[in-house]
C-alpha cells in the first residue's frame, strides 16, 4: 500500500455523529471484491437524490471539496457493520485521512490495514478545525504527528507507534510478513529435510 508521510490537501467538513458503514457504502455495493470503483457509491445517500442527481447540500462534489483528501468528521465515525468496503470506498473517493473525535473499533482496524490514517482529537479541537475547513489546505504530518490548519495553527495528535510505523512504511499485512522472508525460507528448507513427505 502507499506510504503515508506528509499530506497537504483541502479538508472536507462533514460533522455528523454515528456515521455508519452503510452510509459510507450502502450494502448493495458489497458484491465486489475489488478495492477500486467504489468511490462513486461512497456517501451515496448524502451525495445523490432519489433520481441520481447530485444534491446541492452535499459537501463532497462541489469545488474545492471534490479534490479533498482529508475528511473532518463527527463522533463514532464508521460504526455499524464491519465491512472493509467502507475504507475502500473512502480511499477510492480520494481520502487518505479522516479526523474525528472517535471511531468504531473495527473500522479503525480496517483503515490501518489499508493505509487510511485516522486521527482522533478532542471535540474542542475538531470544532476549531471545522471552522477553518473553508476550502483551503491543511497539512497532515504523520512523522511529526501534527495537523496544520490553513492559518498555521498546529494541532498535535497521538498514534500508536506500531500503527505509525506501518503507515509510514506502507506496510499491509502481506508486506509485514515478507519482512521475515529470509526466516520463512530458512524454516521451509529445514522442514523439507525433516518432513519431506509434505513436499512430495
């Protein structure tokens, strides 16, 4: 997956509590196992009316938010079912970072596995960032663990060291395993000698 280092982009303000995974990606779009192509369905009920027309009230498709890569959201973002498609849809829509007061646990785990940075900040900090999300660019620096608002205000955030290392290195679970490729190969060679019938 793509490493996350420093991201400078417009932030989309989308403050709603308890945005569940069915809002992020409706269940009827879960048939695919592809990580691409889901962006057009992301926040479908928020972005489109019953006739498939873009809603004027949607923050996602009008400039400059249509090029946004940072989402500022509300409490308990990503609750509901455990669908990994929700993370795929967000990333396919262009997002690399979501900032909120809190996230559902399973959604949080799925995000890290796919390279989506989730930043948890106090409600007061979220409200300040929302005021500044007026179409100008924010900078998220994972190494420094900071969010820099358009006016230069710096907000620090915490992240688990293991998750930070994975995101900085662009390491999904397969890449993590392959870091031990030499040890795996050595084991296989020893095992072939000890139990050759398994490899016949």
